[in-house]
C-alpha cells in the first residue's frame, strides 16, 4: 500500500513517515503489523479525546442514521449545528455569541479576515512574524515566514507584520487597521506564550483605534491549555475567535465566532458574504457537540495542567534546553535540529509518536490527547529519555 500511497496520493514532503495504519484506539495508533504506537501528538492537536472515543462514535453513528448533508450551510435548521453553537456560546464571554461553522481552521481564518474587513470598512491586516494560520491564500498572506510563502506570491495586499510580544510594535496598529490577527500561543514558532500582559495590551490598543482583535485558537483551543480557550489565561477577549483542530475529536471542522451584530454584516451588501457547502455538517456537528460536552463536563481541563506538571517533572535531561507551552501543548527545545530529528525519528521506530513544529527546527512537539493517562505519560517519557541517553553514547 505504501507504493500506491506515494504514487496516487499527493505528498507534502519528499519523505513522509509512511506508517500504514490498521486502527486507532485511545492513546494508541496500530500499524498493519499489529504494533501499538503511543500517540504524543494526537493528530497535531486534533484528537482531543483520543482515538475513537466511544461517546463521539455513538454521536456520529446516531446522526448518520437520521440525516447527513441535506442543504448548503445556513438554509435549513440542523439540530446538531444549532445545539452546538448555542452550547459553545454559553462558555464564551460577551460579545462572542454567534458562530459560523466551516470545514477547517484555515477556512475559519479566511472568514474572520473577510468579516473584519467588511465590518470595519478598512483593509489593513496586521499579523505576527513567524505566525502560522493555515495554507489557503488568505491565511498564507498572514503567515510570518517568507520561506514558506514566497513561492506563491502575489498574495493579499495591505498586510503588515509585528513581532509577537513586542510592545513597541503596538504603535503600528492605527486607525487604518481592520484587524490584528494573532495566535494566542504561537504554534509553529515554538509554542511561545504571550508575556507581560501582551495580549491585554493588544486588546487595549485595538480598542483605542477601532481595530478588531482576531485570536487564532486552532491549536490551543478546547481544553488543551487547561482552559476551554487559551485567551482565558491572558485577560484578552477577542472580537473574533477562530477555532478548529480539537473541535470534533478528529473530524474536519473549523469555526469563527463573533458578536451577532458583526456576523450580520455577512448577510447583506453583498448577501451570501461567506458561503460554504459542507460547513455545519450535521454528522461533524454531532461529533463537535459530544466532544465539547465531554471536555466541559469532565475533569480533563484541570487534569491537563496536572499532566503538564508530570511531563515537566519527568522530562529532565541536559539535552532538553527548555520546555515551552502550557497544559498539553508542549514543545521540547533541543540543542540543535539534528538532535530533534533524531529523537522524533528514532522514537517512532520504538513505538512513540512525536512530531516537529513548522518554524522552530530545534523543537519536538508533545500534544497528546487530553485523555492520556499518567501511566501512558510515564511510559512515553521513559522511552523518550532512553532514546536521548542512547543518542549520547
């Protein structure tokens, strides 16, 4: 099957990892030889409740027996999508109340950019250097990493960049700015957290000049940092909240949420200001609903912070220069790229799944399912440390 995979499926790199998957359950992915691989990545933060969580599977199966796709987004009243949007609003601060459901995080970013420009009547978008918001043309335009986007120019005009955590750069936000788009925690750059009240100061500056704050919670959202959304840690309520990845425990989905007043601008001048065929798909919305209920009705968010402490306690080694991030969104910063590559590739051979970050070559991603057990954490960390010791010899 690997030969067909390489020939008939478009590739993203010249050397994909190429594991042939048989099935997955809980914190493990099983290959065709029956080997269990402990998953410290969770589909790059997408499988919040692990693989094939029974409550999510039950919700999907129940919905498929009723109806699946019936009409393009926004025309028919579909119970799972409405119920999900209402429940989500109950956990969000004012004025975040109305959600537009789409198919991926990058589509949600596109919708958020359109909404900000439409609502403010301005065109300038400000993003952060080393930011990652997706790979569609709008999202690529606000990616702060020229090496990855230069080949696809020309991109969207009127895009400016600031340094994440630079207070001096906040003066670049002016009355011409439609929106400032930031990851609440910078992902591809190395899981960099805002410092010294940075997001609060961004919020203040945007309020002063009438610009919108768009926070990208695609990676840290849905309990991964110990709160439902990471912005809750940093005293900054966005005008537009963007989410994806962990929403549906592994199914493709995204969303952006704003005030009802803002969202109404997509209804006119022109009408159908943002449209999608499969957004709000009832099967995926059912999975979203089951996921959100399980995260908010259990102790998983509080446990994420305790599990972070366990990771930090166990992963003590001179080759690990720093552990960045919060909750179960962690990055090991190694001495160099070669060491990070060796650790990821050799742990994969031993049955532990780790992964890279986009822009920080010394980083090793640890973003397991929220449901991972403390014993599984101990097992995985022991294997990781053993590989580090073997590398030194």
